[in-house]
C-alpha cells in the first residue's frame, strides 16, 4: 500500500509538472505573438520607422541569445523547475514593463487640423489666404511621440527574451530524464499542441486591443476624428501586455514547489522495487547534482563550442536553420502590416484573420504530417523527401502571391499628379500657406485622396469631429468638370472594389501555402532533430531572429512615400507606402531566402539517401535513434570518468540507508 501511494504521488507530481509547463508554453507563445501583432501600434505610438521597430522586436532574440548557451550547458545540472519559475517571472516582469510604458507617456496626439469643437456652426478655413483676415485659422496639432520612451519597450522585450531562455530546453530535458521512454514523445507532442494555441489567442488578443483606442477610458471617443483604418490610429497595445504579464506570473508559481529531481518512471513489471530504494534513487540524484561545482561544469563548455563550430556539417546546418528562421520571423513580424498596406485592412482585421485562418491551418498541417509518419512508418529518407516536396509546393504557391495585388491609392502629389505635375504644391493651393509635413487626409467624391484639407484648397467646413466636411476646395474644382462636387470628407479614400477580390485570393493562397508547408514540418523537424543529435549542437537559432526584423524593416522603409514629422523635427513613422514596391520587396525577400533553403533541404535528402545506400540498412527513426543514443552514452561515459572520484566519495551505499 505504501509503495502504491508513493508511485501515485510521484506520478501526480510529474503530471503537475507537465500541466504547469504546458501553461507556461502557452503563455510565452501568446505573449510573443501578441508582440508581433502589436508592431504597427507601437510603431505609430512612438513614431518610429520600420527599421527601429524591427530592432525593438529583435531585442527578444538578443536577450535570449545572451543566456541561451549558458542555460543549455549549465541548466541540467541545477534546479530546473526553479530556473523555469525564475524564467517565467522574468518574462512577466518584461511584459509588464513593456505595457507600463504607456502610463509614463502623455495622451496620444495625432497631427490634424480638426480641434475639439462642440459648435456645429463653426467653420474651419483650411486654406489660409495671407491677403485676407480670417477669424478662425486652424492650428496644426503635431504628433508627440514621447521622446525616447521606446527604450523601455526595448528593455522589456529583451528581459522577456532572457526569461524565455530556460523554459524550453530545461522543460524538455526534465521530461526526457524522468518520464518513461515510451511516454516522453507523447508528453512533448502534447506540449507542442498546446503551444500552438498560444499564437492563435495572441493574434486574437492583438485584434481586440487594436480595435480599442490607445487612450480608451481617458478621452471622449466623440472627439477622436480617426478610425481603425487610418494610418494614425493607435490601438490599446499596452492592454495585451498587462494581460500576458499576469498569465506568465501565474504560470511561474507551480514550478517553485516542484522537486529538483525524481526517480525515472518505470514500467509496470518494475513496480516491485522497494519504497526505500526509490527514495534512495531520488537522494542519490539530488546529492550527485549538488556535488557539481560551476567550475567543474564549465570545463567542457568552450571545448564543446569550439568543436561544434569547427564541424562543417554542423556549420552548414546552422546556416540553413538561421536562414529558415529569418524567413519565418520576417514573415510573421510584418505579415499583418503587409495586409494593411497592400489591401487596406485595419490592424484589427489583419490580426484576426491570421489568428482564425492561417494558424489553424498550420496546426492541422502539423497534426496530419505526424499522422502520415505514424501511419506509413516513414524512414528518415522518406521524411526528408516529404519535407522537400511540401516545401517546394509551398514555394510555388508563394510565387502566386505576387499576382494578388491592389493598386496604389490615388493620392494627389504622391501617386497621381495635380494637372500633370507630380508635386504636393500646385496652382490651386499655392496661396494656402500649407505645410508639406501635414498628414490629415481627406477624400473627394472622385476617389482621390489629398494629404490635408489645406492641400485640397478648402475654404470652409461644416460639422464637427468625425463628421467634418470641407467645402469649396479649389484643387478639387480644377481637377474635374464644372458641376462636380468640390467637397471632401475626413479620412483616406478606400481601395477600389476589385481590391477585395484580390484580398480574398491572397488569403486563400496564404492559408493553403501555410497548410502545405506545415504538412512537411513534422517529418522535417524529425529529420532535423535526428541530424543535430549526431552533432550535439548549441541552440543558436536565436541568431536568425535578430537581423531579420531589422533588414526587413529597412527594406520596407525604402518604399515609403510620406513620412510623419516629430515635434522635435525628426522623421517619424511612415504614413503611406508604395504598395507595388512594398509587395515586390516583401514577397521577393521571403522568396529569395526560401529558394536558398531548398538547397539545404536537398542536402539533407542526399545525405540520408547516401547514408542508407552505403550502410545498406533502411534508416528508420527507431534504428537511427538507437545510433544517436549510443553516441550520447559514449559522451556521458567520458563525462562520468572525469568526475568518478568525486562521485565515489559522496556516494553512500544504499544498503546502509535501506532498512
């Protein structure tokens, strides 16, 4: 009875670890994808370029990379559950600091000529004639970016990256050490399945917060003259970080109370083991771990790193993995923004569609890929071939996305001309004392957008707030025949009707491409993990996440047509992009990186095919795993011999403790 109670207790403790780790995986995935979904909001709130926002996004990988090698090498010798708890707590602090930045700043002010007027009869003369005296000359509100407060977002994201470091490697190693050999893959599969829910909820949370105004609860929404589709709109980006911070903090609590180690789960036939022997195994594991000193652990770190980086096969695999991660991070970071700029979608709708269409397709593809492997018992070579076939089909679908496009919105002086002159100033607004730095777009009935009522030459207005309409606009009257409306309304003109059909085609291709690519993800990752077990690599994929958002952002910035201006006079966020150039650069960059990756996948297929030919045995995952296990056991034996004397001194015979 005592033995059964102890086994049940140990089983309960281990299951508690699995549940806690699953929730931690879910929380960190939710927070990470929420950061991606809030990129546009943070860019506009702090008035930053895409290059700067890419640097902020890459700070997570910077913090992660600082400690990833150290944690991977030292973590397994220390108290892993408490290290995971500390990591979750650091992530919670980082997310909280990011969201807290909002409260350090003043109210969000966007550049507009519209003031908060309650009198409907008050007319605004946007075009100011210097020869006339007007009672109401509008003052331009210049956007206040909050100086360098974005540094706190950078630090918070980096702190979150540091906290994420121990969660994945130490959680997996803890399961691998103490779970049954046959149960370990099942536990890891459950973790990955639950982790997939995190990005879905992260994008949905981002969609909800992007729909709310940044200063909701502090301003009268009737006084806000912009809509979620406006390039000046900033959603309540801070709210999601506070929510995710709470989730991460809750996820850290159980790990503080879990044991440092426990006896490995045994099969049913081994349940005859006496209780005292089970306890002695736990004590031996704890005492042996406590006898390690950091100086002893660190001895093999640098030689191991030097040996890995000196291995050509490892270096090739590492370069391919970094490129793959570059393409993935670049696409995930700026996909929502691409949908906004190319198809005129709001940030809220773009995040919602990614969360409910793309990510479920990825989850289904990963599940079916694993089912195919199990059903047909694919070998390593077959898995590599399936991965190559699906990635190649996904690549072809990626090429089709170049054909799904929307034309540039007609903007006077930027994408269309004033009577043949592609300049912001023309005869119709020459005497209006307009500023070229303004961005308060208005839309005429003809579908042409003017960057401000002043640039449209408007002399009067009616209504107030969002319902303001400007009249007697000279630039509108000179561009169209007599009798046409010379009024404009607030806001940018929408895209043409055929743009909605192009967007539907784009989403269909995108979802299908995501599904097909994910279908080969499980076989590809199995090949990848079997490959790296031979080389015992250092997890350095975070290197790929640092430059990708930066150079993606820099190339996106090169397509900007109109920049905002900060109150200090510096260049702020981009208001409108050249959609044709944006599409070519964004999709072209991803396509080029994926083309290079096809070479890396071909190398894997050739490597395992040649290995199968020369070894004259089918490389099944089971047999290959046995080979990897033998290599790992040899390395463990070498490490054991170095510390044999220390272990022997601290080891007490179990017969003295078992009564």
